């Protein structure tokens, strides 16, 4: 509820802003969610240990970054979710209600709100609830005994997979019920009015409070953890350089994340492009949501289900291979990949891209070279960042990696999370920083390769 209310306020603020202010608001909104849970949990682990005798305050310490991260998801969904009624239609219905009376009028107005203006809020609530309900990584480092932590500890302690499935039956049933609720909402027919198009602004005082919240979220979830990790890195960098033992684990994480991100990216891009090109966008997106539903169950539930499937069927022969983990990461990344591809299709500048493609027929080599640069700026760069975000999500995964990774290929997050439970140290801070910088290093390599290729002669 807190995330949806905060997300609604931030969404309205972004919708009323323009130009660079809107861009700054989007950055401030999304940066906390994009901050890896490993950095947040590790940075605050010492504070959590000091509150071990005060479970309420420790729970509150854990809840705050979860709220701030997931409020970004709620705001994004509310901004993009279509509603079947425009602002004018809602105003007309309010005028009509003023002329009615009685319980029947009240129930009719409530049904109108559920079918229209409250529909995006219902979807946002369900998705945020699923993400918060199945959260494990930060809860484990904060020492909060959520059901995910209890189930993971029981399974890691040697509990049989059948007993683990029995323990998670009730929470999994709740997750499936919410997923069916979202699916039924998507099945309802409606118009294409977008919530983000309404530009009614808050008062000046309310806008100051919203910007103060965005600043606080960025400081608490991103800036402070980064400073804590970097401070320890300065002290432990020398010992890490002298004995760097993470190369093999980082290589395993990169391979798993790259394979899963590529599969999710190709599948989502193909589905989204076909859906928008055929004109049956809504029908295909509803069908695709059914494929994305397993990923919304959370990494713990999904991983245990995959363990059960591979151990109880003829797939046991490939259980100790990378296949189960790549499959789990693909399913976990699929909802995000589909959302990002839909955004790209909605906001893609179709006419400028088509005009840039036509430059291939030019007789001038210089014009054809500019064609490549234009297509990169208009289209390819966006696709690259989608693929990079998917890679980062797969790279920083811990839950599925710890359950499904083959014995000979331990991802780096598994090692770091296990070490983080013993508290902070200078060397461990340096290890966390080094592992977190790997995606940035890959970005630099990719940019260097792109700059080199863009300098080559352009051919027809």
C-alpha cells in the first residue's frame, strides 16, 4: 500500500513535469531500484547486527529500502498502465453521482472505479506485493525471518524437495491467486488512455515533499551503501589485488547471465514486435503474460519447482549442468524483458528510423556511415541498454544461483552472500566492489568495440 501511494504521487509529478526536469525525475526514481540488493544488504548488515535484540527496528530498517525500491516499480506501472476511461469520463461520472443517492448509487460508483481508474492501481499493487512477498536477498542479509528465509534455510539444511514444496504450498497459492487476479484484469477490454498523459500538477509544497522523497530514496538505497562499500574497498584493495580469487566465480556469473539475458531478450523482442506489427497487441500481450507468470512467483519458489521437475522426471541426467540455472534465470528475466520491449515498441520513433534506413541506398560512403550512427542513436542503443539491464539482473541473482548452479560453476554472488553473513571487512568490501564493477567494465569494452566498428568504412 505504501509503495502504491508513493508511486502514484511520483507518477503524477513526472507526468506534470517536462524537459530535463522529467528526465531527472525518471533517473531519481529508477536508480534505487537498479541498485543491486547485494550492495544494499551488505552495506546495512552491520546496522542490522546491532539491532538483533530489537526485532521491530530491524524489521523497519529492512522495510525502508524495500519500500523505496519497489515504489519505483509502482510508479512505472501506474505511469504506463492504460485505463479505459479518460479524465473527462471520470469527471462526468462524478457529476452523475452527485445527482444519485442510496446504496445502489454507491455500489455502482465503486464498480465504475474498479473497472476504470483503480485498475492500474490494482495491477501495481499485485505486482509490488509479489516482489515484496518473495524478496529474499536483502531479508537474508538483514537477518529478518521472512518465510523465504525460513524456507531457504530449511532447504539448504538438507530438507527433501517434497517437504520443501509442502512448506511453500500456502505462499505459492497466494502468489498464484494474485497472478490470476492480474490476468483477469488484463483480459478486460478497455481503451488506450495512458495514465501518464494527465498533466495535473500538485501544489508547490507537495512537489517539494515528492522531490525530498526521491532524494532520500537515492541517498538511503544507493549513495550511502555505495559510500560504505567504497570506504572498505580503499582499505582492502591491496590485499585483494595480491590474492584475487574471484575470477572463476565472476566468469561463471557472466556466462549464466549472458545466456539467460540473450534468451529472454530475443524471445521478448520477437513477441513484442510481432504483437505490434499484427495489430492484435492486447491479445498477444495477455497470452505472453501467461508465459511470464512463472517468473513473477519469485526466484525461490521458481527454483524449487525447477529442482522438483528435474529430479523427478527424465531430466535428472542434466540436473548438474548449467541448463536448470539458465532456465530459471530466463523465466525470472522474462517479465522484465517483456515490459522493456513493450516500452520500446510504444516509444520507438518509427518514421525517423525508417528515414535513416533509407540512407543505405545513398551513393555517398559518408552518408551511409551517418546512417549507422543514426540507427544506433534512434534504435540500437535502446535495445543495447535493454540487453544490458537484463544481463545485470541475471548477474546479481543469488537465490536461483545458490540452488541451481552446478557444483563446478559457483556464481560470484553465492560466494559473496555467504561471506557477508560473517559481517563486513575491508577485503570483503573490495570483493563486493570488484564484482559489482564487472558490468561497468563490460560496458566500457562494448563501447570501445562499437567505436572501433563505427570507424570502419560503410558498405552497401
